[in-house]
């Protein structure tokens, strides 16, 4: 068990299942995030040493905060261990392959954590709702996905699947924010606009996906992300608690003495320094 769960049990924190509506101050949020990110580094070292294979799937409503959560997970760990797979639209060749084939090549090898920013579940969600696949193709996928995931887990992969849920009103607020904030316009795709009106179509697709693919070996975990800060902390804390890692003993690192100049002289050539307006 990761340290996060045990530590919280000692402190006697509030029930994590209880919905908390109050805002979380930036200072408190960053302090909690720093603790969790340190645990992710500890988890990373265990993954490297043990050869563990971890696959994390993030799905959810548009604007639910998948990208922001993934960013906080990976910002203090090594990209050689934690790898994000965010696949683009399939090529013409990939469209002729077995549906899940292009995802399989991204599955983790020993000592890797792969995070899917959207995944093979595109077929159960956006492709179904937006008409990019037929009802028969969706049905075939829902039959196939649990079998593939059972094979993944049977091969030693630790599979975690998260669905990020946000309310209709909060989704509207976030999309409008993207429209009016030039820093966020890149997040607003034509697909987001087209799918916005189909709230209940997505709800039906989500419900069918849960019914068909919420299994003992690949359960879905739902995270309320109406409050982004709390949602991120809750997800990272839960993620750590689901991986049976043991923190490794810390090495006693001492810096060696730096070598003597040995006659070194700085070069006389002029280098181009960047401007310093700050």
C-alpha cells in the first residue's frame, strides 16, 4: 500500500467519500500536492526497481479536467518512466486495423507507467455519440474491451480507469471561459462545441460503458471534479493507494569534491547572451 492512505488514516482526515463544496486555498492545495508528488517520485523508484507495469486511463466529460490532472501527476517525475499517450485521429491505415490495435503498442513494458489521455474508450463515448462508428461497432467494442483488459491484467499490468465527472452548469462555465480567454482558446475544439448540446447522449453512452466494462479486474473509479483542485488531489491520492508499492530506502548522497582547474582558462570568444528584461 502507498504511504498516502496510511498517512491519512493516522491524521484522521475527513471521509474522502464526503462531497466537499468549499474552495481549497492555493497555499493548502500546493502543500498537499507537493506531498502527493513526492509520493509519486517514491512510487516511480519502486516501479523502476520492481519492473512493475502500470496503465492509467483517463476518460470523462469535456472540460472535466483530465489534462490538468495528468499534468500534475507527471510534472515532478521522469518522462522515461511516466509516459503520456494522447493519440491523434487515426490514419487511413489505422482505420483498417483491429480497433484496439493502435493502443496496444503504447501499453507499458516493465518499469513503465503509461497514462492514456483518452483511450480505446473513445469508441464507447465520442465515436458513438458523434456517429463516427456504427451501433454494431460500439456493441462489438463493449463485448471486446473487458476481454482485452483481462488479458492485460493477466500479463501483470496494473490497470486503473478513471472517469472524471463535472456538472452541466460547471461545464458551461468552463467552456465559456475558454471562449473568452485567449490563453485557453487552444483547448476549445470544434468537437467540443458540437458535442456540448449532447449532454444526455453522452450520459447514456457513459452508463452503457460502465455497465459493460466495470469489471472485477478493470473497475471504473468516478471522480467529482467540479472543484478542480480537490479533484486532482483526490485522484492522485487514490491512484497511489491502489498500487501496492513499498518505498525504497533513501540513499545517503554526498557531493564529491570538485576537480581543480588544472590550467583551465575561459575562452576568449564572445558568446551571445539572451536579453534580460526581467
